[in-house]
């Protein structure tokens, strides 16, 4: 195989990997209404702790609950009990997908440390930079996301 052909093949492979990464990051393959990773919902962070301490705190592998087709982890027993008593109170808006992306009518993964609690709602964003943009126009973003979520949420056709 000529050198230029190997070079072109290498470029095609690298571009294919990059496209797959971007498609995954923006939730192109998302099928669940709850964003989950290998660690479960919220990438293993405790959903109740956002409201209790206003911090992103990792949950324990030993303290889990199933809800909405996802595994949720908790930092302590009282947080697990609170979640089980009223899961909808603690589940992040838009299933934990990026609130900025949803405002712009697409689905993207989120970073559980790029969070904002507004009143009784938990919002997540793709990263801290995206969160800053979302916060700059929060009320408009929430209105747009709330409007877009019913039609754009992953898994809506499976239920």
C-alpha cells in the first residue's frame, strides 16, 4: 500500500473516532429518558445531596435504588430514604441531560459537577463553561428547555 493511502486511511480512522466521540457527547445515541453512565444515574452522584448540602457528592455502590430504569447511588441511608419517599423531587430536570442543550432543542450528556439548584429543581450542564452560558440567561433557558423536553427527550417512543 502506498504511503499516501496509509496516510488517508489513518486520517479516516481518526476522523471516524472523533465523529463517534462527538455524537456520543451530544447524546446522539441516547435512548433512556434518564442520562446514565456505567456508574448509574448522575454518574454515581447522590441526587439528594445537591439539595441537602448544595454540593456534588458521590454515592456509594452499597447504597443504591432503582427508579425510572436507572440505578441511583446515595451517600447515606437518610438520602436514600428521602429519595425513595419522593423520587421526582430529586431527579434532575430533563433526566439529567444538559439543560443548555435542551434549551437549544438537542440532547447532550452532562457533568454532575456542573450543576445548579434553582428552587426545587436540579439542573445539570455539559461542563462548567456551558453552565456559565446557561446561567447568563437562566430563565429563558429553563422556559425553552421545559418547552423542548416533551418532544426531545430520549426514549419517548419506547414507553
